[in-house]
C-alpha cells in the first residue's frame, strides 16, 4: 500500500559487500528498505574496492527501482548517504563514492537537500532505533568484517554524534577472522551465518585463546590457531564453535575493561558479528550479571549487518 502525502527521507549506503537503500517517515517508521549482498566468487575471501565499486554502480540503480510502489520519489524531502567509513576528515574508502554521487544526483533531481554521514554513524543510528537504547551517553561496540572498534558515544536526538574511539583491533577484524576460517572450511562468503549454523553442533571443549590488552584486541593469533586446527582435520563444527567462543571472550574482556574504566554501564552493540546468537547470549550472560551491572542493547539482527536504515534516519534528524 502506497504511503500517501507523507514526508519521507531516503538513505543510501554502499559498503564493501552490501548495496543498501531505505526510506523512513518523519515519525521514524520504516516505509521501505532493500539491500543486496555483492557476489563474491567461490573460494575468495572478499572483493577488491574496484570490484565492489563496479558492482554498486550496477546494483544501486536497480535497487532504487524496486520500491514495491510503496512511495513516490516526489515525497522525498532529503537524501542522506554514507560517504565515508567514519566521521573523520581523513576517512575514505572508494566504495562510498557510489552512494555519495548517486545520492547527490538524486537530491539535485528532486530539488531537496543532500546530507552526508558516515557508515559508522549509520550503524549507530540504526542500532539506537532498533535496540531502543534509552540514554544519550553510552559505550558502543561496532564489530563486523571491516570494523572492530570500541567507542564512547554521546548522541542527542536531532544532533550529530560525538564519538571518541577508545580502542579496538590491532590487526584482523572479528568478521575477517570468521570469513577467513569459514572460507577455509569451504563455507560461502560471507561466512558468519554459515559458521553460526554449523557451530550449533560443536563441542565447547575446543579452545582458541583470546588476546586483550586494555582497549586493544587481536585476532591474528586466534586465526592462526584456527588454521592449524583445520590442517589437523579437526571437526568443522568444533572449530566454528571455538571461533565464536574466542570472539565472545575477547569482546567480553574488552567491555569489562571499558565498564570499569569509563564508569558507563549502557552498551550498544552493532555490526554483523553482533547478530550471532551464541556471541550475543554469552555476552548478555557474562556482562549483565549483577557483579558487573552492564546493560546491553543489540541492534535487531536484520539491522545489525550493513543497511541504510540508519542513514535514512540521520537524514530525517538533520532535516527536521
């Protein structure tokens, strides 16, 4: 059913592996969203920036045509796009030039403002919207194939984010760890959902050590340990569960350090890795224990991985 006479906001996001678009109304109701994973050849661990950019250029116009006739573009009052990975002047990644330039062209054609944001702010805004975090200041963990960062965030509705990077990975991202092991186990890329599925039958007794120092974490050593297990023909289900357990322990230790030092108990978790049920449940069990007193807010699984809902919401925030 088409939305009649409402004020709508369009968001665009073209990340390393996902083409995304979304439309929200002035009341933050989601009117329409669409996302497509970019194709990765079997056995490959990802795409080059040039390959991803080329795919976005083909797919974003197709995505924008498939609206299900739920709205008219004449209803759009602002176009917002993720134009960089993080809200920093030197932050740049070629794939985001697609959402930036197509967004600018659309805004000019519609005669509406063009608003820029970052991929990270997009994730945070979608997490606030779907995770229902009730406070303005909180810790945030952004964990995916391209980011593993601990953030201290202040956000007042209708304003831009104030983000302080506290720490994160010194080498591999958590999602890279999963994908490298998953591809070696002959799982499709991205490997996260497939690792979670086979991990359900895994033995918790297999241990891959975690590494955390203050606000720094590392997954290169754990990835090497997992590759050794694969070479030794360990059961893939056991390896998958050990990888999940290693990531969960790593994030748990990192957040324990942050809660203790920053004296902030509310934590928002976003990014594709945070959609993993096992990791989510372990973190809630260990950190929401009364001895720690943390409160965890997870983006809904469908809005935890890359999407443009947060971008559309930021467009609404900045326009109204």
